[in-house]
C-alpha cells in the first residue's frame, strides 16, 4: 500500500468507493461533496488522501483543519474497500494533519446503525469516542464525536 493526495483523475474510483463502502452504500446522506473536494476544492478548505494498491484506489479520507479552532483537524469522510486500506488512509491523514500542527483530530458522525462500521474503523485507527449529542441530526438521531489526541511530538498518542 502507498498513500498520496488524491487528484481529479481519482474521482471515478473515489465515487465507486463511496457507492460500495458499507457505511455509505445504503445511506441517503452519502457525502458526494467529497468528490468536489478531490476534483479541486476552490476554497481549498478540504483535502483528500488515498491509499493505493499499485494504481488501484483502495481507500480515501477527506480531511481539513477546523475553522476557528486552534490546532484542530477533522476527518469528514472515510471510504474504503477493506479495513486495512481504510486504516492506512486514516493513518496518512492523521500524519498530514499532525505535520500541519494539529494536536486534536475530530470525526463527527450520525449515531445510526449504518454508521457503526465507520465508527469501528475510526476506533481501530486510534480514535476514541469522546461525546454524543442527543437529537442532533433529528429527533432520536444523535451525533457521535470520536477524537484522536496527538502527542506534542506530532505523532498520534494511540498506536
């Protein structure tokens, strides 16, 4: 596996991952805006990193720094063909955010059954559940907040 920033030519493969990933496949809230980010976000607020097996995109992560928050990054989307490539892409995203000065990385997701495998992937990559906001998205649908706290050296404190 190798990781690199995604380019506009990677959009079709990224769209396929979004369509096939268990977290997004049955979710009407599929984050298709992420594809615009890959194609070239004019505001430059988000970037995307991919994990490749040769030339084949196996996973990608959309990431950004949180506006108005000091040293805080965010993971806004993960799509993967398998767990290993998802963890590799998340590790690369954590490394990039850390290199940019992040000490805390957050991931927010709906607390629904379809997103449980997404939360589990984040936990396997070293994120921990920090909070839940009840009824955030709608009555009965809360928001889970998972975080990775980074050491002062720029490396993730969880392994």
